C-alpha cells in the first residue's frame, strides 16, 4: 500500500505547526528514510536544521508519528494496491519466503490494519534496525530470517534509498512505479495488476538480472 502519502501528510502537518510549508514536491525526498532522517529533511526545508536540540527533535518526531498513526488507524484492506494480494498468494503457493522490510516502526500496525500480515513469513521494521536505508541492514536481516542468500532475493521498492539498499545487499530489485525514483531497479512495474511470478522471472531474465 502507499503509506508514503500518509507520512508526507504528517510531516506537512508538523511543518505547518512550525510555521512553514513542506510542499508536495518534497515527498520523494523522504521516501524510504528513517523517521529522524526525514525530520532532518523537513527541518532543512524550513531553514530550521540548526534550531532544535536532540531532545526537541525526539519530541517533534514523536508528534509527527502521532499524526501518522491517526491516518493508519483508519486504514482498511481496500488500500492495498490492486493485484498485490494475488501476487503474494501466488508466491506463497510456490513456497517462496516473503519478508516485509521497512524502516518504519509502524509496519506491523499497517499490516494488521490491511489484513496482510498472514501473507508474510516475517517482518523486519524500524524496531529491529540500527541503520536505515540506504544501508542494507533491513534486507540482509530479512534474508537471514528465511534462510536465503542475498543473491536469491528480489526486493520490491518504490524509493531510491530502498533500491540502493537492495543493491548494497547484493540483491536484485523491482521498482514499483516508473518515475525517476525507481530508475536504478533491474525491472520496473507500473502496478501489481496482472503481475505474476512468471512475469517476474521473465522480466528479470530479459533485463539480464
């Protein structure tokens, strides 16, 4: 699902409370980043990157998270991207291990609200990590949870930082979306609609990946 828009709306709300606008054009700059790294981007956009002490930054990050959780609490399975559930079920039917890897500390809550948790073998989120994307920690830990070597793994990402993390982990990557943020992925898809495990294999083969 596209939780990035909820993150953006929460950061924009925080920025307005600080007296400036965080414009929609900046949304891509925080995709895939940790909460504190995103806060740094937002404060820089308002010229406030030097204004807050560490404890104040923690308070601001917590305030933003509260805004975000208000939106997440209202999420439903209808927000899952078209074709995604069918694709995940097809992979599980082939015995392929599935791990959700996210820098967010709220990934588990999102899975529960949208009914997706049973489709994953494990979840690695911000509560398990010491380093955020583009560091490869999230994906390497996810691979270890299902006993897979990095070269066996395929990461699905919609953010440039996540694609870089996948490559640094030694994994292939499918970019979800065809904009500039996914340009470095081996394969790009516009959506999961009608996308199958066979199409995945064929697409990676055609890309020489």
